[in-house]
C-alpha cells in the first residue's frame, strides 16, 4: 500500500509543480515571449531600421559616393521637388503604371478562368502561361531586344509578313514605340503571376455556390460578376497592389531596352535614381529621391487598401 501511494505521489508531483492560473490555464514567464520574438526584432532592426536611419542621414548630406561630404539639411529634398527630370520620371511612371495595371489583371483573370477547372490539359496550360514569369524580365528583355531589331528581328519580320509595316521599324529609338513594346512584354510576362493568385482564390470557392447560382438561372457572366468576383475581392486587391508596386519600381526592362531614352522620354523613377547615384555620383540626392518614392508608394498602397477594403452591408 505504501509503495502504491508513493508511486501515485511520484506521478502527480510534476503536474502539481506546473504553474497554473486560477482558471486552470497554464502560464509562461514573460521572458519566453520576448525570447521567441527576439530573432524577428533583431532582423527588423538590422535590415530595416538601421538602413532606413542611415539612408535618412545620407539624404541630408551631399554624399558624392567618392570623396568627402558634409551636412546640407533639406537641400536635397527641395531639389527633388523642383527638379523637372524627377517630375517627368514620376509622371511617366504613373502613365506606365496606369497602362499596364488593368491589362495584367484582365488577362490574368481570363487565364485563371481557363485553367481553374481540373480538366484535361489544364496543368499544361498553367505551366505555359506561368512560364514567362518564371523566365524573368531580365531574360525576356534581352530576347525582346534581339527580336525588335529593324529588318532582322522576328517582330518586324512578322509585321512585314502581315503587311502592317515595311519591317524596318526602330522600336527602341522612339519613346512611344518603346513604351508600347515594353508594356506588351510586361503584360505578357506578369499576367501568369496574377493568373496563379486568382486561380488559387477561385479554387477555394466551393462548388455548392456555383450549383446554387445555376439552379437560380444565373448565366456565366452573372455568376462571375455576382459570385466569383465578390468572393475574390481580397485576392484581386492583392494582385492590384503587387502590380502597382512592381510598376512603380520598374527598372530592368527600361534599362536593357531603352536606357531611359531617347533623352529622358522613357526614364522611370527608379532609373532616374540610378542615374543620379551611379552616373552623376550624387548619392545624397539619389537617396532623397528614393525616400520620396517610398512615401509615394506607401500612400498609393494605403489608398488601394482603403478603396478595396471589405465593406459591411
């Protein structure tokens, strides 16, 4: 009997030593939560807060990338807001963003509708449509650079064969033509990502909802408009935000295809920052331009969140 009681006491002792609240729930020392969040805090401080503070300091100096520098206050910011080249690059970036955003969403939605069902060949189509995004804008830009050459590139060869042009169009030495070519390439390259995002959201909608709409006599367009699109509001918002931010940060395709020319006609904000920092060697002014761009993107993203937020009926 004594051994049994002792054994029972032995098994009950660890449980009894566990700290508990009055309601029976287990408690943990406050330092446990701090230790669990410490790696994330260190990461944010080292890779976000400290670089941001350094960037703010550099933007308040005449940092020349090479050589001595001194503190000049808000002179760089005043120069940014009075610089006609920065104003044009910002306007051009807004125009470019407005041109490509809706086609990317529309084409991505159309492709998602084609491949959302698990019918025969759907997986192959998903791969084909998503492949340009996997290849990347850098590779596609170099391919476009080769195919847009006058008299030899495939673009001009096809247009000549269709009797649309004479085959000697110099796409990349004209601002409007270069912009049009880049926009077509970007829409083709990025729509695959939008397709995957929207397709994932569509597959999360249960078939019962579509069956109910079909029983109510809804057409395909009515089902898409009143069932699918409202239930994809958050996914569509995410796709739009990604597309807008990516368009505002556009650099690779313009640097490879037009170098911002002719003149500054195809210079985006990021390309203007690059030229100011690494061509003109004015790192302080370029950093100020970068911080202004960060604020603009933040405001646009906040506006998108507000416009696309879930509204209560």
